[in-house]
C-alpha cells in the first residue's frame, strides 16, 4: 500500500487525507497544534461561498461552485450544521452599479444562481438594507467548518489513518530508497509522498522540503465585531458590499450565524506574526522575514495609502467600523457592535508585489504543496482534496 504524509490539520489537510484513504492509500496527518482546525479553518466566517467572485475557468471558480454543493452534501450526510440561506451583494451608490453588473455576469458564467434585484426587492429579504440595486445569490450558506473537520477526523479514525496532534514537521528530505522522510522530533516517518497543507506556514514547509516556492505567505489579520443581541434583528441573513476587484478581500460584511448571532467584518490589516490574532502578537522573526521580502514593499507602494491606512484606522476605531457597516444597514451604530475575535489569512504574494488571486498548488518529485488556499478554500476543500489526490496518484489532468 502506498503511504502519504499530510502536513496540516485544517480543513484542506483533513479533506485531502480522507480523499487519499478512500483511494486506498495509507495516510499520516501531522498537525503542530494540540487540536484540529486551529488557525484559518477555526477562525473564519463559516460562509459556504457560491463562486460568483472568481474569474471564470479559474481554480477558485471551478472548485468553489462544485465545493458549494459537495460541502453542503457532506454536512447533511454527516450531521454537521448547515443552512443554505442565500445572500445579498448590495450597491450603495450609482458608482458601484457597473461592478455589480460584472458580478452578475461572472455568476452566470460560473453557473451560480443569482439575479439582479431592485432596492424594494432587496428589502423583502433585508428590511433594513440600503442600496440602489442588489445581487441576490441563492446558493450561499452558513456552515460549521470546525464541525466538518470533526466529522473528517471521525472518518479518518474509522479508516485507521495515523492522526498526530502536537507533531510539527521539523525536517524533510528525499528517502534513501525513494519517497520522502519527515522528521518530527519523536521519529522519522518514511512515506511514498508528501502533501503540504500547512496554511500559514505552507511556504516554509515547501522550503523545508527543498522546493523554492514561487510565492511567499504574508499574513493578513481580519478582525470581527458582532451585533449586540438586542440589535440582531437588523440582519436576517448575509449582506455583502460590492468588493474592490483589485483586492482579494470581499470587504466588511454582515453575517447571521447558525446560532442567530450576527458577525460583522472582517477588515484586513498586516498581521505582525504568522499567527498574529491581535496587535500584541508580534514576532521579530516573522517581521524580519516580511521586511526582507521585496514583494511586500512593492505591494505597500500600491496599497498602503489610502487603502491600507484606512484598514488600520478601522482596526483601532469602533466608530469607523460601524460606519462601514452603516453603508449597508444604516440603522447600525457604534453602540450596536462589540468585538468578536479575529482570523489570519495566509495570503500568497509574489516577488513583484502581485497578490496571488487563485489557488496555488505546486509539485515536486513525490510532493504536492498547497501554497495559496485562502477563502473560498474551506468551501472548496473536498474539491481541492480530489485535485491533490489526483496529483498524488498520477491522475491529474492539466
């Protein structure tokens, strides 16, 4: 039986491990933290994306539209909470109408069920919303992604996969008789193939394995607020702004969760360490690495002012955050929101300063490295897993 080591215990790593076991491979999963879904998977907005934002034909477009169906089916089959509630993308000014129309065209090209609607039709879904037009997207949903991971762990246990928490990969080298060897500190694992799903550390794991990745991970923190319980009635479902097409972030939005709470966010600021969930989380090593990377400085010249500065100001100002929300729902005020944690996005950046927009998967002999899998990777996890498994088993089609 062929053996595979998967590094990373988030949703992409666990989904990949499960797909490989279904194909008859013997799988070991290494997760450096003491619990599964510890970082990106466990700190996101739990939205099942529909696939309307992404360039037709891209990895993201194909995998998110297929993933929208497969992740919902998986949740229903294995008892994970999920609700397909739909969402509104709202244009709050005439200037945003062309971009909203482009989104509608992308939705159609990607096979996403969506339609342009009038302000009065939008208020039938969201009575408090303010817009000049909106795009209604029917297939967007809310799910418990940590619950999906728990279900995957149960399935992997039943398949006799070797699941190791608290086990970082410390060294990777070609095996003496083929395959790869992964040193963990406790032992050396011999396997026929390696799959790197390390998220925030994916580029470091790739370099550890001898690969020179084409992009570097730069961490961006997204901070969330939530509406106070007595103000949750202002939002029935999901309300998104028209995004800036030049950025990979969707903008501050409002999301009703499965428990009835309403989350607001996230913004996007440079994190001061790879796992920097607050401004107090600082790593001199991580900052030095960022400072030495020319792509960061080229990105900063393009976006630091006013976009980056506005995001930092919003990070420190509840009033500014509330003002962003009030563009969508005017009734929301500074007094209506309270802080509610944050997440860190592993964003791949090229040396020329270009943000990697699509999923990025690179291969070497007996190795597959997932080097860019931010949102909608959780939605697409089961589809990404199939692609990776095809690469491992030599069946991938370019």
